[in-house]
C-alpha cells in the first residue's frame, strides 16, 4: 500500500490522487504484522514509531504507472509526480485534494483532474454519510473519518503546526477552490485611465499613479473575492 501522512485529515474524503517526487528514492517496508508499504527511503527516520523495516528499493517510475483504490471513496485514482513533495516530514507520498491546496490544485490541473469540493461556505461537509453537515473543525468529524478508514489508518498523533488564521476574526481559515470572475481590462483600459483622471480623488495623490500603473501592467482584473 501507499503510506501517506497528512496534517489535515478532514481533506481525505476529497482525495483525488497521490503525489510522489521522482527525484527521491522509494522503497518497500514491512511492519510487525506483515503489512507492506511504499515510502520514500529518506523518510524512514520519520517512521520509527511505526516499527517499519526496510525490504527493498522501489523504482518511482514503476510506482507512477500504478493506480490505487481510495479507502474512503472507493474511487480508482492515479499517482502523480510532484517536485513539491519533500522528505523532511511525512512519508514522501502526499495525498492530493485539489480543492483545498494550491500545490494540489496545480498538480492535478496538469493532469486534467477537476477539483472535487465537499465543503460549503460555512465550512461544513457536503459529502453525505455520517459527517454530512458537520464542521471540518469538529474533532468528532475527524474521528468519524478515522473510523471510515478502518485498518487503513495506520497511526494517528497530535502535533502543533502552523495554520492560516484570518487577521480580522483571528479564526482559522480553510483554502477552497471556487469559481472566480474577471474583467478583460485590455478592452477598456483607455476608459479606465480617463475615469481615474476625471472622476476620482485620491488621498494621498500618489495612489493615482499607482492605479494607472496597475491597469497598464494587467490584462485582467478579478472582481470576485471570497473570505
């Protein structure tokens, strides 16, 4: 099996792929019960608590040709090459949920994998089942996800790590892929410049030159923002 590690287990229901870094050496390991896993060789020191023993090297190019069954959704998913996977923490294999992270999104987009979003505007699961309607920050929801994983959940532990926080409300923030709308300003740049000069007062005045430069340097302008 592929052994992945994540600090955000709430993203597991939206798993759509697993990433490895082909620049790393991978290997097969075995635990005391005879279960075999693929991990990055450079990550073995991270996994001492699992009592895994090295068996043999595994070519990453071979792993990239394989498929796997998601233990939560049952979907058949692919394994992708991603240079952002690092050996300093984890297992050298990263589960990808493209709706909830920039690196995941960009990696999956290259392989035409459309992001699957299972969280609504209120931060609640929309995927059905026991966790439907629960907050992604609810520990009970996390425990239900672990229960759904069953024996596929090899090890859990609590750690302190950095997490994005909204500067206004001081509450945790989640990243979600959402539709955005843009204006093509190349077609109206002359009108924009005229409006800035004739219709807008700036305090301080330097703001006018800044806005002129922004219009000249951009081809489009995002008119939708979510927080």
